[in-house]
């Protein structure tokens, strides 16, 4: 008896849809079970420029334009008693339309999408019988069993497979409301208050969305009336939102936005993507982008396992990606919470600060004469690392920096194609010019700035490990 699908994906959000599109494009018989169907939540959410760039990278832009509510071109931030203006481009999208567009993209690549189909139970099939998984699925008309070789969990933080989750930050809820205003503008506002932080952004024609991120409400304060009181108390406290106090509002809602990660994210015949693997603190604004990237990476892991590649390498790659992302996220957001805790030491801020694991940070503006010849820094090493290349996880030479994730590729090009030019014969300007032949000048400048910031390239010759040279020699012999 044959399997109903090669890969079954439970959940039709951004991570599940991207995984389905990639796997279908690679020839896998892929089925997506989307319980929400047309009942997706139509709320505004930020898509960063990195997320929009990712969609262009995978050639998925059709239908996304319809989900765009408005582009924001700046951000005003009031944090730790200081106000900053930043030029930050982001896109406010309607999540319902955005998710639907990604599902249509998966369909166009050959995925079968079963809408309004809720997976009630999953269980592994014994290897002696058929192997794989059996999914018990409730549809609009009946209940069926679906047999699949590989399972992708894209259900969010519900812990479908029962591995448990670890909180990255204390439990948090978002109190969200949409107000009607005459001129919403094109600026996003972020403000830290005494017991919350608030986000205010345009949400379309004559609309603004306000969200207050707070500690969970007490059990006796979860009815609609108390919820509205908590919402308006935070609205009044936020100075940026003063204009909304008398503006008409739709019913405010509350939702859990806990930052957490799964204790296990991949196995021999299953993998977790998006919020199932890791859910981010909204303060990072990276949720949508990171969810799509995880779906992309997961497809490469599945392809590697089923193509007879190094399954252990692929699983280790994905696990490290998730856990490193969680650690980086915790450090970065923890510093922001710590900054405000210094001037507002309430329990909300003190419980979220992480000074002890902030670690030493590189000089953001290191002094460097662009005319000086540059060398690889003495603390840089090169070694074999897992990397995503051509929809598979393979072993490649990686550049290892202190307290940073190894870099194997930049913009799809092996990092060694860039670092081989750093041999003491070129200045900063010359390096950027040479690198611009392999990527855009903007990206070349970004890479240069990152490597200088982390002392990976320095204006004087230092001892460099021979690992890079030895690896190049070994690869030539192979």
C-alpha cells in the first residue's frame, strides 16, 4: 500500500507554506492541512525589508502586493527616557491575505492544500508495518486517516508532538486594538512605559493599530470589561498614543505572544518550523521573516534526508540554527529590556533583562583607515561546517568568529570566495570593489562593515590559523 503523501505539513501559516512550496518544487508529493481555511485572522503585522527581500529571493511576489496595507518609512522610539528617530522601511500586511497568498504560491508549485481540515491526532506508524506517520484528519464532511512518510509540524506553539517548550522570556500577552483616525501617517511608534512596551503603527486608510505588551492578566481579570479597562489604561499611559484616546475603536483583543522554543526541533522523519520550533518576542519584529526562513531551511533538511545525504549533518544544522537564533534573540532583546530597567526598575522590566548573558560587544564604529591594506584577523578560524546549498545541507568551509555563528555563505556565494581576497594586498575600498563583482555593492559594504566590526579583518598582519589553507589544499587533492 502506498503512502498518501511524501510530506504532510500541518499548518498553513508562512512557515508551512514556504516549506510546502519548496518541497513540491523539488518533486515531493506534499499535502498541507490548513484548519483555518478562509477564517484567517485579518490583522495588521509588520513585514521587515529583510522579509520582503526573502520573498523576492524565492521568486514569490505575486499576490503579496494585495496584502500590503501600507508601507512605513520611519520609526520614532521612546526608550530609557530617550527619544530617537530612525529611517526604517517596513510593510504593514494583512496577515489573512498574506497567508492566503503564500498558500496559493504553494499550490502553484504543486502542493495539495486541504482547507478546513483539522488534524486531530498524529501517531508514528511502526516500521514493521509501513513506517512514517498516520494523521487522523477531521474535514467538513468526514474523518479520514492520512499516511505520510515525513511530518512537518507548522502548528505554532501548541507542542503537537509533545516534546515540551522552554520559555525565552517571561510569559507575555498583547492587548490589541484598531482605531479610526483622520491621518494615520507613515511612521511606526514604539514606547516603553512603566509596566509595558507599546507599538503604534498605521493600519490602512484612516486606521491605526495599537498594541500593549504586558504581563498576563490575573485569572479574575480576563472578561471583556476588564480586558478593555487594561487596554485603555495602557493606551493612556503611552504618550505617543494620546491621539487615540478619543478615537473610535473596534473591540480590543488579547493574545499570547510568549517567546519560547521547542526542546526538540527535528528527527529522522519529522521537523518543526516557524513558531512550532521557535516563537520570537514581538520586540524583535522578526517573527514573519524568521518563520519563512525556517520553512525554507526545513525543506532543504527534508530533501537531504530523502536524497540519501548526510541526515545527521542536516539535523544538526537545523537544530543549531534554531538554538543559535533563540540565544541571539534572547541577548538582543535582553539588552533592550535592561536599558529600560535601569531607569524603570519595575517587575515587568527586571524580569526580562538579561545583563548577565549580554556578553561583550564589538565596537560598533571601529576606527579604520580605508587606504590601509587588510588581513584576516588573528582570532578568526576556518573549519568545515554544515551549510545550505542548492536545496541540500552540505559540508563547506566556514569562517568562525568569536561568539558568532559560523559564516559559510553570503548571498549564496561561499564565504571563502570573499575572504580569499583579504591577503594584505588590498585596502577596504579595493575589497568592496572586488566583492561587488559577486554581489551588489550595498551587500558588499554590509559584509565589509560586519567583518570589520567583529575584527575579522584588521589593518595589520596577525597570525592566522592555517586551517583555511589546509582545507583548500585538501579540496584540490580531492
